[in-house]
């Protein structure tokens, strides 16, 4: 079986979400070999995740979105035909690779979504979602409708998200209760809450947090250290650990200890949600919160819902660094001193503090061995 997922510039969080549909297919065909057909650049960039953390058996690379060179497509289509897949499922966000390509490759059973980017063309089964709750389909709609198409019984929202695939890594155990903070994210598209707000939040949690876990990429190591130092100056007794660029096994092991993760709309939040760790996610210039609101069981989104937040025109070409929003916010992340998107800068610390404290024991309970997870 093949799953076509020629995605447009996906992040790690986007690939983590693909586990939902892959898991549905795996439940319907537990003995089948499941090949994820993915664009070449993300296949290389996220090789660690794809090698050990998906429900796919293997990855077959296809030309990147935007790469229309005939010779590369010919090589790919030749390989696709030679693989003789019995079934193809087209991801709803697959672009330029759908039922028609599967038909040309001789795949007899071709399943996809009528509302997908490639549409119904070439499909033998076009899945229709009659009345999406949010106007556009979300992950629950996609998962439930695929289950129905594959003959699986219906399930509720809390059952959609599969457990993450990871191996517990050895290492020290943080003092409970653990508050994880993820202040970073992709630098080309700034969706971060200001660093000063994270400092204020951490200080406000010092009386109820046993320890603070700062997570991010290897490139964010120095900024995480600076953030930790700023917190220590104001809350010197708070234990702080940093995970920067750790393996996914190590990151999952650390996040599994957390009582709550507060952070950006990025991969650590998706991983924490899959681990059933409560998440408080701060939304800025994005229109995707609705996608997972119903399937992440302990998710709390904070979103000011400014009218211009849903503008999705990502920059193209050099010199394009201003968002087409009401406030002319800057696309790239330039550094901890900003600027930050207005829709994130305006999120008050007290609102985030209240949401995070909801998942932590009261100060009087902190002496209890092992802490309490709400």
C-alpha cells in the first residue's frame, strides 16, 4: 500500500499528524507493507522521524512541490509503476500527486478525499465529508471518514490520536511537577511569543513548578540558555533543564514527565499532545488551530483571533519580509528582542499563567512525593 503525501514545505509537526491517517490504514491492513510517498526535501530533513517514529514501513521519495522537471518525474513514475502497489491512499494535502498519478502507475485501488488538493480525478473511491463542523474538514473528519471507507468501526475524538512511536531514553528525572516550555519555532516564519513573556510566565510558575524544562532545536541552544539565565535571576530556586537538539526518543522521554507544555504552534506541542501531556499552545499568524482542536485530548489553545491572523501568504523570494496583515508584522524571527507578531505580543501573561497553573498542584501539595498530575 502507498500513501501519497507530496506536501508543501511541511514541518515536523505536519509529519507527526500524518501518523493519524497512517495508523487508520495500519488498523485496517495490519499485515500490509505501508509506503509513505513524500517530497524529497522533507524526507531528508526529517529522516530521523521517518526512520523510527511513523506508522509507515518505508518512505519513497517523490519530486518536491514546485519541481516539475520532466526527467525527475519520469524516474519517479517509473519506480512507482515498478513497485506494483495494490492500494493507494491520497493525503488530503498532497499537491500534484494524487489519483491520476496512481492510475497511470497501475494502482488498481485509489482512495482519496473529494475535498483534497488533487480532487477526485483518478480515484476509485472519493471520500466525501458532508458537513464539516468548522466549515473545512479537520483531523477528526479525515480520520473518521477514512475509517468508514476502509470498513473500520466508528470511534470518538479521544481515540483518533495514536500513541507516538518512541523508545524511552535513559537520563535524569526532573523534579516534579515539570513545566515544559517551547519558546522557539521555524525562523523563517515567526510564530513565537516574546521571550520576555516566557520569562514572566516562568517566574509566575515558580511557586508551583518543581522544575522547568526548556526545549528546542540545537540552533536554539544559546537562546534557551539565555532564557534560563533570565529566569534564574528572578527565581533563583527554580530547577531548570535544557533539551536542545536532542533525539526524538530523548525529547519524548523528557516531555512524558511534564505536567504541562506551554509553547508555540510547533513540533514539541504535537509530540506532547500525542503523549497525552496537557498543552497550552499560543497561536499567532496561522489558520490551523481548528485542525487538531477536537483530537488532541488535553489541548488548550490561546488565540486572540485577530482578523488578519489567517493571512497565509508566506514570503516568496528575497526581500519579502513583511506579512500582509493589518499590523505589517515581520515574517522571519530576527532575535529574542523582536519584533514579534502583534497577535502574539498582545497575549497577556496572566491568561497563559492561569491556563498552565490549571494543570499543576497547589503549592501546599508540592511536598508530596512524585507530585500530582491533574
